[in-house]
C-alpha cells in the first residue's frame, strides 16, 4: 500500500525513524519518504546512509505549525514519532515536554487535515496508561487528541490511529546501551533501580512492522497494542553481564515499578486479536464496521471484564538465555 505514495515521519532521525525508513525502502517503492526533524547534524549524518532519490529531508519542529503545513503538502501517510521521551527530564522540564508532546500533536493533526493526508499513526507508550509521570501524562493527552481528531476531521478524508508499545530494545536512551557503556568502561557492578522492576520489551523491527501493518488495519480511532514479552530488569542485567554484581540505586523521578498498556478501566472497550489488542474509542465515530474486526479482514473478540495488560502479569516473559541472544543480535 506504500508503493508510489508519499510518507512523512516526524522525529525521523531517531532510532524508530531510521529502522522505519530502512524497512520501507527495502519493501516498497514509495514516491517520497520525508524525514521531518529539528536536528541538522542528525539529518546530515542520515543522508549519508539514506540517499535514495525518493528521500527528502525537512528541518523543522513539530511545535511550528506553519512549517508542518508546508512539509505535509501532497503527503499520503504520516507517522508521528517526534516526542520528548526521557521521564526524569520531563519531570524537571514540564513545559518543554508539553510544548512538544501536546502542542506538537495538535499541530500534526491540524496540518494533516488541512493537507488532506489519508492516514496518520501516532506512536505512544505504555507510560500513557494510568500515567504517574509528566511524560506519560503528555502522551495520554496526545493519544486523546489523535483519537478525537477523527471527529474533528469531519468531512475530510484524514483518519487517525495510535500505536502503543513498551521499551524498545537498544533504542537511544534505553537501558541496554547504558548497560553496555558501563560494561565497556570497566564497571564492577550494574545499577538496578528496583529488583522487582519489569518492563514490556519490543525490538525496533517488530515495532516498525506493527506500525506498517496497522496502516492496513485502521479505520480511525483505534489504539493498537501489540502482544509482546516482558523482562525483569535483574534478568536483563544478568544476561548482559553475568560476571558483574548488581546494586540498587532507587527508582528515578516519575518511574514505575511495573508498566501498564491496557488498564482494567479500558477493558469494556478492548478487543483481543491474534497478535494484538485494540482499544476502541470511548466516543462515537461513524466507521464501516465495529472495532472487533479491521480493514485487514482480521476478527477479534472482547476481553474479559476487568482485564488489564501489565508488564508484571504478562504471561510471556523472556528468560536470561533469550535475553542474552537478543542482546547479541541487537546492534
């Protein structure tokens, strides 16, 4: 569905953006692939790797609505990946996080509708489910904006959906490269925030594949959640450096012990599919069919009342051997 189409990704110089663009170029023949981001150095470096004739690079910030409207002209599909994501940084700099994650989301929505973009998928996070930190709260607001945008679009063709998943293996700022650097620097112990801590775990490639598939599935208004494994932080540290001790440093500002992707409050409008869940909108939209099926022809079923999907009650956990293999396979 991406052949001869124009695709724009905000925050396109990040870990997800690079993997997304690499995948699109390998599998499809797009008319244009547009990287929209604010860092000129990262764009310059990225151009050395991704220089196909269809590639375009736009300097701009999602806080700038006028620049977004320019960039989205004649664009068919948008992936909104730009965000301020560091939990402690957001706690100390709340206004900056709000300007990017909330105001930026609104700017993307308005620019997409005005330019007649066909489909938009916004990336979210498990931290947006029952948030306790500012980053999660801003992403929850962003999720609500994108879902409600299907009504705001009115008679326009633009449709919006959200993809929510957990920690991405090896992404910038995540614990894997942090542990790797400590080991490379010769540390004698790895810092553990809390020995009980668990997290949802997804590879970059699986995250990209999930987003691409949901462009095919979406009607508009859905929040897609993949079925992915959990990890225990102590198991991850053991897998990466079995020779090292571990010491507890305490939970950082705004951090949870366990993450949540679907709360029990959402169970009454959540549907289970073979490899994912869909949280249907709580507000009414005019859609072709109910959210218990999708435009890819897949059929789902309602989850049990009171269901929740959390990193500590997940039936699928990666063990130390699986984590070690995953670490070795991650660049």
